[in-house]
C-alpha cells in the first residue's frame, strides 16, 4: 500500500477534496496582500551634509572624514559607506539586524554633535539624519514643469505645497525633491577688475558676508521704559547687492557693480532634473523639458498599490486648490482662536466650494461672509497678515480686509491676464479703487508681480515688517482695535464704506441720525461719555 492508494480507491472523495482545496485557494488568493517588494526593514540611517561650492575632495576631507571618525566608534555597525559629490556628502550606516534603531539614532546624533567642532564653520546647516531602507525603491515619481513660471517658483510650489500634502497621505513614508532649484542671489566677480582696484578676493568675500547678517542690536535703556532695537541687516533681493561697498580705492568706495554683478538665481545651478515623456507616453499634457521631480517612497509595511491609488485620488484636489486651501487653513485657525466660529465655518464652506469646482463667492443667505466677498456689508473689521506669494485669489482676499500687514518677502500679482482670461473679479475692481487707475493698470494689464515695498508705496498694505514680526504686529493692531468701542468701530466702518460708495454728503445724511441714537441711548455711549468726563479708561460691552 502506498500514499496514492486511498485516493485511487475513493475517486469521489478525492474529487471533492481537490475541488475543496481549489475553492480555498481561490478565496485565499483574493485575500492575499499585493506588494511588489518584500517587507524587509533593515536598520539603516543616512547622514547628509551640504556645503555649497565645495568640490568632492573637500567634502571628503573636511566633512565626511570628521563624521566617519566619530561614527565608527558606535557599536553594532555592520557597514558604513559614504558618497561625496559637488557640495554634498552622504554617509549610510547599516546596523546589525539585532540592533534597536531608536538607540542607534541617539548614538548617531551624539556622534554628529561630537564631530561638529571639526566641521567647517560655514556649513549652512547641521548634518541631518533620516531613516532609510535599502530594499525600498520609489513607488511614484511626479514631474512638475511650467511654460510660464521660472523653475524656482515651481520648486517652491513642490516644496511648500505639494510635498507636504502628499506626505500626509497614509502609506507615504518620504517625499524628496529631485533637481531642486531653491531661489538665491548669486554674485559674479571679475578677477581682473578686482586686481585693477588693488583688492583681494578673500577681502571681497568677507565684506559680502558681513553685509548680510542678522545679529542682535541691543537695547535702549530709559528712565521709564526699555526699548529693544530690532533691525534686519540681511539683503534678500538681488538689486540692492549691486550697491554694497566691498572696499575702497584712493578713498572712493568700490561697489559690487564696479567689479561684477549680482543677480537672482538658485542655490545650486549645477544640478537639475529633465522630464522626458518617452515614446510610450499617451498623456498629451506631459511635455519634455527642465522640471522638478517629487520622488515618493512608501512607509515601512505600507501596501504599494493602495498607497499609489490614494496619491492618485488626492492629486486633483491638491493641484487645484492646494495654495488656496493652505491659506484658508491658516486664516481659519486664526479666526477660531479669536472665537469667530461663524467666520471659520464660512471659510470651510469657501474651501469646499473651491475644491468642487463651484463658485466659492456664491454665499447662501444667512452666511456671515466675514471678508465681504459677495459685496454685502460686514460689521466687524478684519486685520490680515500676508507673506510669500499673494497672487490672484490671495490678492482678492487681501483687498477684502480693512487693515493689511505684509512681510518683507511678500510678492503681489494678479495673474489672470496671463491665462488669456479677462480679469474681471473683485481684485480688479478693488485694486482700481485702492491705488488708482494708472497704478492698477500697470500691474493688471501685464500680470507682473511687485514686492512689499511697492505695495506699501501704493497704499495696498499699511505696514511692511520682517517675517518673524508679522504675526505679532498684526495681532497687536487687532488687539488695539478690540480695545475700542465696538459700536464706534462699526459706525466708522459703515460711514467710511458709504462715503466711498455714495459720497461724503450722502453718507453723512444717512448715518448722522443713527450715530446720535447710538451715542445717546446705548450703554456703550453712556460709558464713553462718563469715561471722558471722569478722565478714566472706558470699559465697553458692545451694548
């Protein structure tokens, strides 16, 4: 008797058993998770450091070697490799499988701290550590390019908006940017002109470094109060650099424009990414040329197919409403923190309508419309703080506010004319009202952008401050308004609005009886009169 004998003598049972196994296999196959790569998590860390302009030999001797000396003292390292290229160093540490990566991370951080005294002092940032998995390959690569915007602006969208939105998706472990083009100011110097003026290159370099520092300025001590001196000496635009004095010749100043030029560029113009659709591409919207790449890696244990499907499903909303949604999220948080729940709900409605492709300005009856986007009057003032790019819809929301504060790095533009669309939105009408016909047409008809200094000159914003002072200044203005009489604030806004729309005489005729009633019959009116008579600070309740 052999193993096959029972199955030969019982063919019916054998057939039923085979069918049962087949059915179990079919059901089990449908439940199997699908992954293109095995789930192997090697304890591996990668240390990255950058020194723009340094050649690979300099990176190896001055950056990689001090780090490797300290890292080699860590127990449990199975393999250590380093790669040095132009301006960057990458060191990969693979630990034994029995090692605890959390403890290893702390030891690596301690080794970097110990090596920091031997690293070049002009490193733009401390070496960074991140966990990597050698068995992981990118699950998706997104390419971004534009026929109208420069690559540094495309890079900003990829870095600030798209990469952050994609990183939030379940299953995404890491998003890196390929061909990164961060904006920077580059200075080109002619050595012959330097020599002709008796200057040294090192002297010029040191003067350039000293010309853009943000160091403490001290305090002014008085009998009644102390004042902190705040001034930012950093030069952020290319044009002012041409006027920087780098030396003297026969008592006359030598400026950068005398020996070279400064111009807007990118941090590293020796790297880049190129998009090539290939012959097998069937998407007509994909074009070849220089671009920015978003390289997406999955999180450990995540399913590749599910993660890719989630990214594909999320991309249309991220691309269509990413910038507006980021801006509205910040504004909604600010309104919620101020207790304006209704205003925050309106902004949520605005974002929802935008993401669905509907008109977000078509507010339904009963909505409070805090920014006055539908033209209906609102009673409460809005103080707005902007930074970065304030374009098109951002400009529309800016113009709807009463008091506007901008960071020094803010860029303003109405871009609809560049898209072949008549820019007939509220931004066009309000911009003409705010800054006059000629000034408005200069920017509306060209689609050019202008900086915060020009916006302040035009009266588009009331204050321009450094970025770290933006929120304190804006909230300080709001706090001062909140100390005033609420009914008085509302009356001032209403009278100003009517004077713009109907003229001063019509506004005075319509509002004067109401102002008299408020002053003589309300609790705040009585409190205001009593505080004036008693020479004390008033306490208003809004009644």
